[in-house]
C-alpha cells in the first residue's frame, strides 16, 4: 500500500481554529413567558434576526 499523504509533521503544529468568547454580563432574566416568546432568557442576547436581504423578523 502506498502512502500518498504529503503531510510534513516537522513543519510545526497547525492551528485549525481559535475562538474568542466574551464574558456575558449578568442581568436579571426575562420572566418565563417572555423568555419563551423571545427565545432566550437573557435580554442582552435578545437580538434581531435578519433573513437574507436585511428584513428583520420577529420582535
């Protein structure tokens, strides 16, 4: 069986991805009824959702 891999491990580690996740500030959550309507319990995560073309949906 022939190995066709052109990988060269001596070139060093390859960083595939890097994440940057900011801390979410604490704030009082929505009441359960509003949270279900909005799709989140946290007001700071209650963002507009845009379809292609920039049309706002929901809120």
